[in-house]
């Protein structure tokens, strides 16, 4: 099962559209995960229409229309792993322990908000992933997104993709 993971698209404020490289990944993905801060409903409509399966949440910059359509936290069983998706996880310091306590029983937690790519494992085994942002790099050198594979209860081939500067 191939995953396409993104967050913090902030359209149309940070970019007018999703990058072509990211859009080209949509037909290859079995599941698309978006960890919030869409800002516009058009991006949600696009991903709903072009994804085989979408697992998504709203973020702190998302208004009432997006909050009416998306949960604050989403859960999905994917390829034998228990996934959670949430926008905010708080400060980087202590994140692993805090998330492991808040989300017991999960194998993988995808989060956003910081625009900073993150890949770590908490004591007890919870894998934490933040794909960064494909449209707003902030203080990062590149805009980014993730792809990964889930097979036989294992998360493999987790790849951070750096997008060319606009």
C-alpha cells in the first residue's frame, strides 16, 4: 500500500496550487493523508476527487467549512498498522512521550503545523511523521512531502521529497 503524506498546504495564501510533482503522485497513492491547514475547500475537493482514499483532518488555520467536513483527529487501519492523524502536537521537546501518552495503541502518528519535516520513534514504538509543507517552506530549505509503503504490518520506504524552489 503506497501512502502520499502532506500537510500545511495553505492554499491559495502560500501558493496558487499544489506543485505538479505532488499532483503526479496522486494516481500512484492508495491512500492520501493530509494533516491539516488546507485553508481552502477547493484543495479538499480536489484530493477527495482524485484520491482512492483520503484520511485527513483540519488545522488551526481552517475555517468553519473545513471543520464541518473534517475531524480534528482521524484514525485509520492501513496495511495492518494503526494510524492517527492530527494537526498539532505541541513543542518539539517531549513530543514523543506526549504523543505516546495521548495516542496509546497507535503504530504511526502523522502531524503537521510546524512545516518542519519530522521522523522519530517514541519509546514503546509509536512512529511520528511530519511531512513538512509542499507550499510553504518557512525556515526550511525546501518545501516537502512524504511517501511511504505499508506492507505486512510494516511501514517502509519512508521518503521525504524535496520540491524545487519556486
